[in-house]
C-alpha cells in the first residue's frame, strides 16, 4: 500500500517537472490510488456479500472526519470500535498518513483531506458494485443496514424518493431502517411500495395486536447457497426520534424474536444466516452472543468503520462506516451449513480514483438539477475545520449551538448528538447544501424555552446514560447532546444521576437547580414544538458573520476514564 511519503515523493517530482503545486498533489493521488487497486481481492467461497450502511442520503462524494473520541464502557472498553486516532491505526496496522489513515481515522485529517480528497458518491459506489457483480456473477448479494433516506437537502425535499430511486438503481437486495421512520407511517408504507427489494424489520410490531408490521426475513440463492437475510431496525427509534411520527408501531431489541427468525430460517433450509442490523455496534456484539446461529451480522447505526471482521463466537460482525465512504466485501465459503472460510475488505471509495458510473451519475444530476441554486448558494466561509462526530462535541455542533444562542437570544443552547453530517476544511465555503447536510430532518423546529437548572441536569444525565450505560442493550441513542453557553464535567463510568457535575454558564456562574434559564435547541421529539427551522437559524447566522471560526474548545471535562 502506498504511504504518504511515497505519495509526497511522487508529488514533489511531478511538481518539480511541471513547476506547479496545489492541484498537482490531487492529480498524483488520483494516479497512485487506482480503481483496480481498490477492487483487488482474492475471491473465496461461493458467496460475496456487499454491504454499506448509514449513507444518510449522501449522493455526492464528501469529506467526513471519523471521531477522535469514542469511549467504550463495560466490556466494550478498549475494543474496536472504541479506538481512535493513532491507537486505531496501531491496532489495525495502518500507517499514519496513508490513504487508509485518512479514510478510517481522525488522525491528521485536515492535511490528509487536502491530499486524498473526497470519499464516496453513489456513482462511485455503483461502479464498484457493478465491477464485483461482473467478477462474481450469480454469487453477490448487496445489503443496506439503513439510515439511507435522511440527511440531505434533496432527500428532505423529495420526502426520500431520491434515495429510494437511487437504491433501486443500485440494485440493493435487502435493507433495514431507522431514520427512514421519521418520514411518518404513511410515507414509509408508500416508499416501501416503490422499493424493488424487501424492507426487513423483524423487531417492529403494531401496538394493538403485536403483529409484525414488515417482513423479517428474505431468502436468496447465491452460488448454490441458500441465504436468509433477517432485518433488525433501530430498537429505540421512538425514543431517539419522535414517537408521534410512528404511534402505531412498537420497536425493541427483541432478541427472542431474532432467535425465532434464525431458527425458522434454518428450518426452511437456509445454509447461511445473515442479519442486517441497525442496533449499533455494541448492541450487535451482545446480540451475536445472545442469539445462536447468526453467521454474518452486518451492523449499522453507530457509523463505525472497522477494517477487519470482528468475530464473536462463530458470528462475523461487519461494520461498514457511513456516508457512502465505504463498500464492504465479505466472501464466504459455506460447507454443511457452516462458514468454513472467509475474506474481508472494507473498501474506501476515494472519489478521485474511481470512475463514476454513468447511469448513476446521470440520475444524481437529474435529482439535483432543480435544487442547484439552493445547494450551491455560498453563505459564508469557515476558518477552521468543521466536523460533527465525537462523543462530546464537534466544531460543526459548536457552530449550530452558537447560532442558536445568538439568533434565538438564549443563555444556553442544546444540539442533539447526531453522528451524521459532512465535514468542511479550513477555508472552505459554507453552502446551503452544507447546512442541510447537518440539519435535514423532518422535525426541525428551533425551540426557545425556559428550563430549570434541574431539568438541564436531568437531560444531560439521561443522554449520558443512553450513551454510557455499561449494558449496551440500554444504550438508546446517539452521542452526548452538544451544549452552547454551558460547561460541565462528566464521569462516564458513574451511574445515572451522578455522571454530570460542575455545570456552569459561560460566565463561570454555577447552574442553580432551582433557577430558570432561557434555552434554545432543535430536534425536540415533542409534538407541536414551535420555532423556525434550524437550517434558517444556522444559515442566517453564517450569512451575518460571513466568516466563522469555531476553534476546538473543551466545555466538557471528562474524568474517570
Ligand atoms: Zn441510526
């Protein structure tokens, strides 16, 4: 594999030759990282599983900085995916500065992003999928673990139709879901009707009869192997997202149901049991132990990009990252209804190295054409790196929190710990599209309300417990809620009610449990929340400032880890 040093030498030589810099580096990257190299794979066995997850409606290549803080608790402490930066690189034997270091970790992100450029794009994904299908005719199965329909301007404006059409065109063969449900029951049913492949959610039942709302299992035959794919939706959808959007549907981990689905699939003759799950990685690691007989567990929700398969007993766990950055390929050999051999690669989609698929590129252009003006509108510029992912905060969240404070005239602001949203490099323009990539949800009202110090503490404690409960089956959401105008100390290993201490206003004044504060926020799960859509709040702020600078700050002090 090419190292950054090799790459720089090529760059320097080329630059010297042509007497230029800048674009030369990217040209060299394109040459050095080839499509053929990204596709290189020595096939194994009869079946090739292709997997991606958490695309969050990103049709276009982007930059996405992986987390630099991702703490594991309980039995997950110190295990992937709870390794970041240099520690992550060391664990997986990846070289600092390499293309893989850029794709998989936060290490040296800004500098590497300039060299290696954007990653992803569904037209690049289509190229790779078609190439593998051509190489392995009759043996491939393409599976999506969900969070596909939400996260962009075009998905919001088309009520996710763009993504359903894109996935049909890509030839996805099964999916499960989470954010999909935030389009509401009627729209979900309508879109499922347009899908050319099954929407599998075995753990969603109706509240009245407790009957399954969607199919749980689909069967396929590939390379002479009978494959059952079982879908597991995000178990805490009505907790992490508004329950009023899906009042008749009940969710849950329901691992007894999963066991029944596995056993039923075996009874119907399945040689290979594949689960497409949106549980999140730590939940899936536990479920792989609780439920017997899952051969391959394709996980989603927590956005982890893990370069190797994680084995739990006889179950192979695959975590394929997010935002269309990666396509996972897992080849398996199946004998006597058991996996006897496998080979895996999580392929980063370096956008400059892959020839876009013409058909998908044309589709994407058609989807975006009516929205070009809004997407490309330049609102301002950023001086620093803007990113979101991380347990306690990100600079893009700081931007949103600052916008909420100033535009809504509040003392404190709260922004949810979502894991989706593209990153921007220092000096980049901030466009309309960039704002929507961080905010495009179906319940965007930016509220302004009065909260007691006690309520604020309870909110932080609640969210912290959802993230740091030592039993992953109780982990119910995203990262920690982001705060503006507030600082606090957190001890993740403590119990609920005692993790959060030393809450202070920006002035340094301590938060008083009995006092009332003006709080602005967005993405409330309560029905009837009022306020302007958050994208207007953030757009107005950026337009007013023209240049934003959100330096890395530490309003959250982490202790005890
Ligand atoms: Zn999710």
